[in-house]
């Protein structure tokens, strides 16, 4: 049984997708809109039993899926891509409903999600090996690439479609099977993606989705199973470290895309109007709930007052409200815990001397006013922790060396941004920043970046997603050597 739920004249699956079948569980859990609080669906609540079923199905399916040529796998992926684009409206609405992303952004995310499928459908045919010149005249040697095996993917709530396709598309293209455990806040998009995979002709067991209110039992089974050869995770650094430790017992391949603490350095030659528009795109999209979003803004002291005033005015014009309204710029935080963290960061900053230039208060429910803070000083939580909310703290700096030192003074290294017209400075600073992604006058360097490497340094993770780098995460290298008579 598909286990269909319906809201606002729109239906979608709510059962787990295991072994090519829609599986209803004895227990369910509620998924509610973070904006209105309305019940969207009662979703299958998977546990150890479903995890074992999924592991068996993934292992069985892997034996046949890896035998297909890249051309054959690519054909199915292309159909999946076409279906994602055809269902952009439905997936966009689901995203807006279950996590609160404004509908315009949500529909854009669907195209971003599809871009990974499109790219990997083509790349599936290009997983080539290498012929190696031997030291010995009677040997012929080659390196071939093979799929690593069944994969366990744990995905976050802030990009509920694209974080799945960014993992599933390269895994499936490489010949792996994949089990997805979506965030408990946003399982509906994941199940809809599984529905479209089924419609595209994806064989049973190649892609499975296990919603769960408690991820621990599901993860325990799959992390302990030697047959599951890889874990790929996007989420918080503390959880990523737990999975990293657990993966060691079975020596799983590990990819981790973890937290960030992105700095934005605005030099004295910046165009203030453009820098403000840059900040709006980088800081306030998805209500600041993005791992690469600007978290700390360092602005040269010569521009501080003018930039702060212009940013505060622009931020005060942002419309906060219903994510299904096309005029909404900022929707709700996804859950109370997230709102509480935003409130605590702002209160901590204010208690230590910061001033509110715009916003600075909850607006009811899970809404928080887009905020600009000035007078930021070292020692404030908002500089040291990822806020994950619509708050921009501004701190003046005096010279390039100071800005670089402050930007690098963190355990994280996912994304960083700079604004300057000086080409020499752009190269110097970009090379000095200890981050996996650097946007130079570019607020969204990874936008539609299915062919670009995405990942970070230090506590921001291991490995890369996107491009051939992302494909390589799902491949093993085998040496084959022929001794000739």
C-alpha cells in the first residue's frame, strides 16, 4: 500500500519505501507545518526491523544493479530527472509545507536537486579506468573502478530534496544501491522522490527511504552491518563525529558534510549597494538555515556605518510570513530548538554590548524578524557558534591580516566570502582562507553546482559532493594485472 496523505488538494506517499514496496509500520509519527502547525501527515516510523529489511534488499539489489552498464543506469536516472522537473510544483509545495522554505526558493531547490540527477545520468557512462604502462614487457596492467557497495545516507531537513539527490544520484550512477534516512522533520519530500524513482523504472531495492522519528535504531543496524559499505551524512558536526566513530568498526567509507561558521569580509573598496544585495542572498535565504550561509560579517571600519545603515534598511523591507505566499522572503525556523538558539545568540550579544540595527525579536510561532546587529565583540556566542537563523552580526576590522586571522579563527571551514574590487587581494585572501568553498564577490558560489566540488576543511567534514569528486566517493579502485606468456 502506498499510504497516501493529502493536504491542500495535494497527495503524496506517507509509507516507508522498502525493497520496492510501500511499507506501513505499526507506529507512525506526525509531520507538521512549522508555519501553521497544521498536521500534514502521519508518516511510517521505521526501526530496527525495517532497517534489516532494507539492508537485505539493498544487498540483493546491488548484485544486479552493478552489472548494468553505465548507459543502462543513466537511462533510468534521466527519466528520474525528467520526473523531478515535471513535479517541480508538487515538490516545491511539499518543501514549503514541511520545512517552511518560501515557495519560490523551494521550487528553485527542486531544479537544483534535478541538476545532480541530470549530471550523474551523463557521468554514469564516463566511469572509465586507466591502462597503466608496466615496468615489465610481459605484463599488461590496468586500474578499474567499481561501485563501493550498498550505501547508507542520512540527510538534513534544510534542503530536503537536493541533499538526497546530491548523494543518491552519484551512488546510483556508480552502481551502488542506497538507503536514505531523511530528517524526521522532512520525510515527505524524500518519499516523493522515491515515488518518482519507482515511476522512472528504478529496480526494487536500489533506492529505499526509511522515515524515523528516532534515527538511532535505524542507524545502529545499518552502521553495524558489514554489508553496508559506505555512510554519507549531512548534518551537525557532533552527530557526524558519532557516525565517523561507528563507521570505524566495519571500516565503512565515510563522507561527512557538517557544520559551518562562514565569514563574509567586506573590504574598503566594496560597492556598498552590491555588498548589501550579496548579504541578503547569502544570509537570509532559507531564513539563514543553510550550512554555507554567512554567519559572521567583518566590514572594514571605513564602511561600517554606511554598510550597517544600508543593510538595516534593506533587511527591514524583507517580508516574513507564509512560505506558500510567493511574496514571502523569509519563512519560519523549522523547529522550536532552532528558534531558541537564535533568541539566545541575540540575547547574549545584546548583554555584551551589541546593538540592534534591524529586527531582533520573535514574531510569533517560529517566525523571527530578519536582524542586523552592530557593536559585535570577540567572546560573543554569535561569532563562535553557527546561529542558523536570520541574524547578521557586524564587526569592524582594520586591515587584511586582521580580517583573515578572525575569519580563520574557528574550528569550521566550509564556506567563506569576500567582497573586493582588488584582483590581487582577491587571490591573496581566497588562498589564505581555510575553507573548502570561497565566494569572491559571489554570494552563492555553489548554486546549481552539480559539477562543482562541495565540502569543507576541519570540523566541516570529509570528502566532497558534486562533480567527478562526488562520483569518486562511491567508487573503489581495483588493479588488474595480466602476465603474458
